[in-house]
C-alpha cells in the first residue's frame, strides 16, 4: 500500500462532501497538473490518502481510500487528463495543521512543505504514521 495527500479547497469540495458520497466515493477530478496526474496513474485500489483542506484551514482532516485506479476524467474531453476515485474512510480525531507539520522536524522533507501547490502528492510511510499520531487517528 502506498500513501498520498489530496488537497482540496473546502469551498469547492470539502471533507463533508466526500463523506456524503459514502461507499460509492467520487472522482478526484479537475486536476490539470501533469505531475499530480502522473501520481494518480501510480495509485492502486486500496492505497490510502490524507484529505487536506487548503486555503484558510490548511489542515489534514481525514483519511480516504483509492477505490478506482486512474481513468479518464469525466469533466473534460481532453484525453490527457485522468483521475482516480476515492472514498472517505474516517475523519481525523484532531485536524493536523500545516503549521504543526512545518514545526515537526521529522516532517521536513514532506512534499507538502517543498511543493505546496501540488494538489496530489505522495506521502511516505513514516510521514503517514507521524501525521496520524499527531491527529490522534488510527493509521491503518
């Protein structure tokens, strides 16, 4: 299993919106960045991801699971763009803010800190464990 981080502006697509989709989940559509698209192409069903609210909140708020591998993005006719489907697994007991992540030296190499604009990005296993611990949330 691999780990990822999915960023969304809560005014566009929030954790509550994701939860409302239930077991059927939702496409992670609208991504128009080649690097983010390529990361989605690497994903496998069962991979887990952090659901991150960008803009004002700037915090990891939940865990999602990839339920469909990369396929054409239904929001465009341009075949360059693909997306995966994800479903909500569980909320974080306590959201973990970007400031908290920045303050933890163990997370200094996290992609979130080095390429903050990337909407889909990898998270390594150690980072996954640390952020889950910070959020008082089961990592599995």
